[in-house]
C-alpha cells in the first residue's frame, strides 16, 4: 500500500507536497488554538 492511499480514496491526494504543507499548517493552527485555550 502506498502512503496516503487511504486518503486518496476519500478525495485527498497526499502525494503532492502542497497538500502535505496544508495539512501540517492546519494541525499547527489547531495546536496554537489549544495552547492559547490553556493560557486564558
């Protein structure tokens, strides 16, 4: 099985660098929100 193959069936092509960058950025934004929620 190719890495990201399951995601491709869901319409997400993780074989492209841009898709991976967007995913990492999104997870980073979630972590930022989580960190901020503990500071308030």
